[in-house]
């Protein structure tokens, strides 16, 4: 990758004429320092962008270079002050210019600015139930002993389905993760695996990118080379059904230090794979089986002495199979009535023997909620061992009409309730992480597919390798068909499945290139059609326009698709997702979609107000609106809409690349409006028009807009912001002087259109004077938790003292690169106005209190002289930064008693040590307490 520095302009350094030409040389030095400062800002921006996600860290050389640049800038200011006192030192001038040249030259040779942060654990531990059974603990220790032996490179774990093989392997994986010397990779194989998919999984452990190589043999060679340079790699292959050719997977066993663990139902597979050590996982004995069943019932299920023998008999029917015991116990959780236990024992057939499917079927029948049963069966449409995003799954439930409510939020709440019950009943496994997900055990999925072969009539070909659909597989009575994440080589040209009852067809992520014209001819009942993530699909058959029963159509991320047939017949359509397609115009007939609830347009499509006004039932919208005039028209049409609705709206002609990820979520989780490169000027001498924001807005971003009033809130008004308040980001808007400016005599306390802030980020507002002026409503800033200001060159005072009482929830304060900033808390009110409340009990004339402030950052504020006039109490601080604040001489931090630590939660301090030593402290003991954190 080209380094950033190679793209930066070579500034060079202008040479001095002579020491005697002092004034001219000073001007030359100022220009050179300006060039150095500009370059430092560019480098800083690039470094911070790369550090943003926590995986990169700036090099020490770069950090030291930044410090030297700050020193040069401070020395130049001191030199200019000496010149003002008629002291001229030509030698110092020339020496400084030489250092500037050295710093510029050094920056050309940085190479990479950052390096990868070393992470000891390359993968997180896997969620696994605790091991209590003696046999399981023994198996765990035996396998661990084998792993320590140098002469053992392959271990096979085998046993019947549902007996606990994967659980045992997960515990091995987690112990390996916690061992410093091992690199471990878990790969789920399953029945529908592909060699390329397994190669991609293994490539992650060696940080190898195989995306540009298609040939399996070349990929295998690259994997092998990567294995050669790694040490102590352990690969766990879960759920292997047949012999795998390890040579195609990079031949890890041929590399010294590499080991393999596999789980399988078949002893023969272990032998075919050449496993040196074998561990059979057997069914539980009677004692351990009852113990597992009892624990799975949960502590809330209290069994009486009369009920317990019946429960033991029921547990005994599972014949020691852990999956059966857990699932059956889940279905009985909370049952304490002995009559219900007796009934369950009668209903449970005697001929179960060791057939886990019959146990699972019995637990399924006990659901007795047909809607929940249907939601459970729907999960089987996903590939085996697939980890499913909960929100995505619920979105599909909504498409199918499986969950219903008066609003989108009600539907999602109902969907989460159903999934929570299925997890609690052990039909699904919860996968914790940044995104909430669920997973279906392969045996539970197999049981679900058996049911759908008899009742609901599913055809599931999800997650399989190369495949060509055959018309004979599409039976007359099919209800749902899924090819999710399969590789369809092509659909035969004359294929026209006769499926008049088919309601759902999932062809997402199938590498489709073309769909024959005849394909949908006999699918008149089709209600859900998902063609998403087929990036090579360029055309749709015209016959798609005749699917008048459609409720949901998703073409999401079909990037090559340029045209969609007319939509006039889609009178029943509720969901239309065109996001990420190549479509450039609003589809014909969209105004006829009167039942549409969810619309997502590609960002190339500039919608007009009239395109959207007829969609009166819309509850979810993502897309681009061409200008503020059309945005206003759309907002007025929504003015009386009483339901809660969700949106991600970009207003403007062309979105910057940095914003594209904000519109990438398949399920909207925040209400967002971005306004970019727009003009609010009405023209013809008329006053600018205020912009009415949609209700309950979470995030507002305004960038490079013109014609704004000097006060931001005079332009953007909202009926209601979200309960948390507004997250607002404003940049490159030169007209703004104030965020809030209340004219004399105006009272905003009860103003229903007043914006309430949760987070506020301001950058590159070159005429911004201050945050607020006048008597503002207390709730404007009372919910503010984060304030970040940078590159606002005219700001001299940050807070007027009158609003300090409203900042009691502030958690983060970050002020940087504001060259004229002199005071954080103004000694005098900014602009006018006495305090709104002279009886402030938290903020006095001598003490300022920020009880929740955790992070305090002041970076490059060269004229900052004072934080506040009196005392400052911030006893929740966790980190603080003071860089480039050379004129700040006094630290006002205060603690009521000398015995207490002013910052009990403090973790780090970042300062320039020389400056730190010169500071004056109101309470000198605080400085001593902070010394260990430097």
C-alpha cells in the first residue's frame, strides 16, 4: 500500500539570505513553520483515521515528530514575543529554520505511520456450557495431554449426534486461546462445505488474503507457505462428514508444529483422516444424565418429592443424550404441577431408544404455539451452522407476516420475544458479541427439516457448493424454498417451476448472473422474493412485474443491476429494498405502492418529494433526496404521521465516501439525517427557510452547507428529538456564528421546537464565536454527554458561565486546534446576559462542577490561558490530555479534603512533561497524586 507521506506535497524549506536580513528571515521562518504545521495536521489526520478502530497504533517516531513540531511552534511564538520587545537573535532564527528543514525531511522517510497493535488472543473464546460430568472432564484432560505430546499431530473426537462432541471441542479451543504459545482456528465444516470456504477460514489464522485468487491449488500453496512461517498452529475442524483432502487445505500436518483436531459422528472418518489419537464421546450415565437434566430445568423449577421420580423417568427416556436432555428440560422449564409432568410422561413414547430426533420432535410439539413453531422452522432456511443476525431474522419474520404489530418497534419487540423463548427452550443458541445473533444446532435443524418435509413443505438447498437447480425438485405443493449462500452455476434457460402455492423464494448470495424469462411464470402466489447480494446479476426477467401477490422484494447489493421492471402491479408490496443496486432513477410505478412500509433506495437515486408523498404508510425509509426543498416537502407530508418511523436520509447531490457506511445496515437502528453541500438561501431577496426535521431524530449531520443563519437552530427545527437527545455533527459551514442564539426578550424554555443535544461535534466552522448566547432553555444542554470542537479558529471562550448548571451530564470534553481559544469557562458572559439562575447550588462564583466528566482533552490550544477562574471539581475523570497549551499556567483542579484523591477512577494522563513541571496548582498535593499516571 502506498504510504500517505508519499502523497504529501514536498514543501521544501526556503533558505535564509543572511543573518543581517532579520525581518525578512523571520517572515521566511514563519512561512516554513506554517508549511510544517500544515503537514503535521495532514499527518495527524491520517494517523487518527488509521487508529480509529483500535487495531493500529502510531509509531514512536511519528509521536516524537509531533512533539517536536509543537515545540517548534511554541518557540516561534516566544521568538515573536521577543521581537515585539525589540530583541533580535539572528543565530536562533537560523538554527530554528534548520530544525524545521530537518523535520520536513524526516517526514518524507516515515514509511508507514502506524503499526498493527499486537493482540495476544487472535480469536475470542467460544460460548460453551460448563462441563460438570466426570467423563467429560476426563476426556478434556486426555485430549489436552495428547496436545502436549510432540509426536501427536492429529486428534479425532467422534460420537453419535447430540452427544457433546462440539461442546468438548469448544472447551479445548478456549483453553488453547488462553495459552500464549498457541494460535488456534475454529472452522465449521458441515455437510454443504466448499473447499474454498474452508481455505478462506484457515487463511484468517495466518492473516492471508486469498480474495484475488480463484484456483484451489494455488490457494492451497499459498496457505502452505503461510503455515511454514507460523509456529504452534492448531486447527479445529468441527462436524466433519467425510474425508477431507488436507493437501487442498494447505497441508498443515506437513508443517512442523501444526496440529489438527476434528469432530465427527463417524469413527471411519477419523481413520480415513489419519487421526493418530481417537476420543469417543459416549452417552451420559444415569447419574450424570439426571444432573444435566436438573440443571437445564433451571433453579426456578422446584420439584416436589412426588414429582422428582416422574421427572427422572422422563429424563431417562433420553438415553443419556445431552442434546435431548437439554432440549427436553427446556420444554419443561417452569413446570411444577405434578399432573403436567405425568401427562408429559404419558405423551412421551416408550420407543424413543437413542433416537434424538424423536426427543427433539416431542419438545417441538410441546411448543403448542403454531406461530412460534413456524418461526422456529423458518430458521432452518439458513445454511447449516450459520450464525444468524437476530435483527435480520426478525426482519424476515416481518416480511413473512409471522410477527405483527401496530408499529415497526412493536413488531421487532415481538420478534425478539419469540427468539428469546426459543433460546430459553434450547431450540436456538444465543451467540453473544457486538451484534446479537443466534445459531441452530445441526441436529435441531435436521429435525426441523424433517418436519418441513411432511407439513410446511420446504425445499432447502442453503449453504451448498456448486449447484444447478433441477425442475423436478420443485414439487407442486412447495411453500418455501431457500438457496441462501449457495453457489448456483446457472438456472436452465427454459426452467419454469410449477409451484402455485410457493410463498417464499430465497435466492440471496447465490452468485446468480441471470434469471430466465420463464422462471416466475407459475409462481403467482409468491409473497417474498429475496435476490439480494447477487453482485453479478445484471437484469431481471420482465415477468417479475406480474407477481402481484408480492409482499417483499429485496434486491439489496445487486450492484450490477441497472433497471427494475415497472412496479404498478405490486399493490400488496410492504418491503422494497433496492439499496446498493446500480439503479439510477426512481422505479416506474412506485407511487402505486400504497401499502409500502419499508423503502430503501440506492444512493445514486435522487428522490423528489412527490415520489414519496403517496407512501402514506411508510415506517422505514433509507435513501437520498435531491435538495432541501424536496426534503421539506416530504417532511410536511409526514407532519401528522402518528406512528414511530425509522429513517436514514441523505440530502444533497453527492454523498462523500465517508458516509456510505452509515446507510449500509439492512435494519435501521438509528434515525439519521445528513445534509451535505446544500444551500438554504431562498433567493429573490427572501429569507432562508427553516428546515423541519423528522420527529424523534437521533443523528443530524450538516456539512458544507451555505446560506445558514448565524444561529444554527434558526435553520433546523424539530418537533421532537429522541428521548436521549440529538447527536449533532456540523462541519465546514462558514455562516454559523452560534449554535444557539436567543435574542433579547425571547423565552425558549417552553419552545416545542427547541433542539435538545446528546452529543455535539463541531469542526471547521471558521466564523463560530461560541456555543450559545442569551437565555436558552435549560434542556438544550442538560442531556449533553459529549462535546468535541476542533478547527474553530474564532472561538475564544467555550462555555458561558450561565450554562454550567446544565452540563451536569457531560462525560467527554475534547477541544483541539482552536487557535484563538483563551478560556474554557468564561470569566464574563459571552455576548451579554446575566445568569439565568442566580441561585445556582452546584455552580458558584468560585467552583465549577462536572460530576460525570470522564475524558478531558485539550490539544493544540496555543492561546489558552485559563480553564476557569475558580475551582474545578471533576471527580469522575478517567483520562486527561494537555498538549500544545503553553500559555496555560494554572491548574484549577480541587478536592474538598487533602486526604481524598481528586480522581479515583483515573487511568492515564498525556502531557508535555516540561510544561507540566511549570504549572501552578491551587492544591499542590494533587500534582503529586497524579505523578504516577504520567
